């Protein structure tokens, strides 16, 4: 948690909670052991929410390295956490105005302005940051968060999507985009971006949240919306009508073709069957024209024999914790093999991955 709940509204906390930890491991002058000890002590105090001592240590460190951007940024961040946003602004303003400001400096400065109610200034800070760091997924995510606070979900989603294109390996844009797509009843991209996020940040509390959302997104995928129409009747025509260039259409079509896998309900075992059939069909018919790292990743799991365990990891605990525990007991070796496989085979999203049409 980066801000005390007692000093801010729950709404503000949720919107700003995606601010990543910006504490640096080393100060600029890493040849000075006293300086390093001060910074390490400051971080230790901050991790314990002992803001007074953290502020004291950062101030002492800055006296030894007055030009170190990271120390001033972290001091501003500490004041921000302590609830003194005005003091945080006083510390960060000269840093963000300098040519030495890094990505996190712009992020922290924007969050401070946002908390002070200066939404316009927060947006300008991020715009300046993105002009300097155009490939920063971090800053695009912060930009999306500012739009989200203004209840401008359309602009927020656009920012998150730009962040995914600019830096495919940065996780938070997938998280935020998947939630908006889910709210917009777009199950396809809620599922895909949600699964990418879970693989990029598997141990976070947000991962469990997204896993639950994915199960609900599968329900949405197979539940007709109020504006959905049945396919037009054409005698003798069994074509899916899915264009090789229409990724969303291909995804929905293949899922629909294999919907019999969940004919007796949506549970982990049936999802494994559905997703396996989908993957086999996609890799056979569409993988060349529509390459997708997420699907190539799953295809490798299929070939390496860990796909069932992966899906249990993805859905088992959130779908039925008791059955998942039983599965673990009876399949301990398979699960251990998967965990070893995952640590040495990390998902690496790419710029060429399919993108949402809207």
C-alpha cells in the first residue's frame, strides 16, 4: 500500500494503488558506503510505514548527494505516502522540471498533482514525460489512471492500449485494459489481456482478482447480449464466416465451435477441454496469419505436457478451492513439473500480437 487509507478516500486509493514501487536499490554515488546505508535504512523505514525516520534518512542522504534524482524523488514519494502532498510537490517540482527527471519522477509528480486535485497539471506532467519517454508503459498506465479518475473510460482505455503497444512487457496496462473490456462486455479482450497480466505478475493479489474475472468473462462469451442476433440461416452453409484478418471473429468462432466442451457447465475441467480444442484449431488454421505470443506460449505447454496443470493453476483455486486442493494432492508431480516449467519459460508479449479493433 502506498498511501494510508485513513488519509484518503477508498476511490482515490484504488485509482492510485497501481503506482509502482519507485525505491531505487542504489544511490547515484554507489562508491559511497555511508550513502548506500542511509538509502537502505530509509527504504527499510518506509517499508514499515515509519515515514518520519524515512524522511530523516533521505534528507541526510541528499546532503551527501544533492544532485541525485532518485533520492529527491524517493523523498517526495515518502512525503506523499505520509499524507503531506504539498510538501511532496515542493520536493518533486524542481526535479521534474530538470533534464535529469526519469520515468518514475514524472509518475510520482503526476500522482501528487492528481491527489491535490490538479488533474490538468497531472495530465500535462505525463504528456511531458511521454514526450521524453515515448516507450514508457509505466507513464501510459499513469495517464490512463488520470483519465479513469475523470470517469473518461474511453480515453483511459486508449492510454492503456498505447502503453501495451509501446512496452508489451509492462504488466499494469493489461490489468487495467482487461477490466475496462470486461465492464464493456468485451469478453474476448478481457480474457486475453487478463491472461497475459496473470502471467506477467502471477504472485500479486490482483492476479487472483483477474483469474476470477476470466471465469466470468467466459460466461459472458457464451451468453448472448441484448443486442446479439442469431446467425443468418443459409441452408447447406457451414462456413464460420471468420476472416483470416478478423482476430476477434476467429476467436469467437472457434470458441463457439467447441462450446460442447462446456455443455454441462463451466468448471475447470471443462475449461481445460474447451481451451485445448481451441488451441489445436487455432494453431492448425490461424497461427501463421495471426501469430500471438500468448497462444504460442500455450502451444508450447501443450507440447511439453504441462497445459492441464497450467489451466488448473489459472482457474482451479478461484473456481473451486476444495477440488483444486484435491487435484494438487493427486497430481503433485504434474503440478511441480509445471511450476518448474513456468519459472524457466516466461511469457514475453510482442509488438506483433493482435490488437483490439476498438
